[in-house]
C-alpha cells in the first residue's frame, strides 16, 4: 500500500494530510502545496529479507557446530569425549549430541580419531579412539572458520558399541 502525504502552506505553518493511493511515487510542489507519495511495502520487504538471512545464517552456524552419534555404553558408566572435562549425556536411545571436534581428531583408530574415556565410580574402565567423519556443513562456513574450527564429527551412520568394542 502506498501512502500519499499532501501538505499545504497556510501563513507560516504547513497543514499535512495522509491519503492511501495506488499511484506511483511522485513529488510535486509549488509555493504553497507539496505532495509526496511513499511506498510503504518496500521497507517491509527489505526488513523481511534481512530477518530471513539472519535466521538462515544462524541455523547454518548451529548445525555446523554440533555432531551426533549413537552409542552403546555399559550400564552406570560415564562417557567423556575428546579429552573434554564434562561427560556427555547419553540419551535413552543411545544418541549423543556434542560440539564438533577439530583437525586433530581426524583419522582412523587406533592412532587417530576422537579420544574417549569410560568411567564408573571415578575409575577408568576403558579408553580409546572413535572413528570420525568430515562434517559437510563445515565446508559451507567461511573458509577461515571451516578450516580452523570444527571439521570433524561423530559418524551418524554407525553405532559406537563400547561394550563389545565394535564401531560399525
């Protein structure tokens, strides 16, 4: 919807009125009358596009910063990933969601991979390395962020069975 504002000069003041109109943008003036038609939809379209871009960028960054895997762990044990001090939360279906890992975790066990540690009652039950995967979303981050930060993740296509030791 476009808005037309008409102003008329009376003595030393301007008297203005707003009218809805479908005419294109126009500007006219004389010594006593000024009229301007404003397109009120265009600023809303720009704001909507900016909001959409911010939401899309936020979703990309959030998805690029986390990784998920499925685990089978011994009952009552606590799982630590990537030499991080906090244990991960293993859901009832075995799913684990954590922040992704850097280049140092890229590779195939036993020499490379994401380090893990299983503890029970404060004692270490098992330590080792987990198979990794290059995370595709990290490729779409700006190059400096994708290279320096989080290119490695858990493989979502396998189950990390830490009871039997199989990663299939």
